[in-house]
C-alpha cells in the first residue's frame, strides 16, 4: 500500500462527472486523485501556476522588475517607437 499523506474525503458524484475527471487527469498524466486535489486547491486558494510550473518566489520577494524600473524603460540606443529605423529588410 502506498504511504499517503492527507485524509480521505468521500463524495458521491455522477458517473459522467467521474469519467470526465478521469479522462482529463489521464490527458494531463495525473491520477484521478491528483486531479481532484488540484481542483480543490484551486477552488480554495485561487488559481495557481500552470501544470509543471514551479513557483520559486517567496512572500518576501520584491515585485517583478517592471514594477520597480524607473522610466524610461527603454535602452538609450533603442529606436523610438514608430520610427522607420529598425531591423526591416527593404527590397
């Protein structure tokens, strides 16, 4: 028997819902239990990261760079927006 962490929660669901969940779990290479756990976590804690993503930021992390960058956010050598310069091939 597998060493499980957590508690068993029993629920009766219609068979068509169970089959839909089972197919969705299989499509994302998860077990039915993992898929139900993911859905419950999302419902309780809000939408998380996409499947397979790892959140490496902590609560003490600063906001993303865009929020703290001083204006202007462009490099000094960049062409101004809307000019005819840039990497276009004319011919």
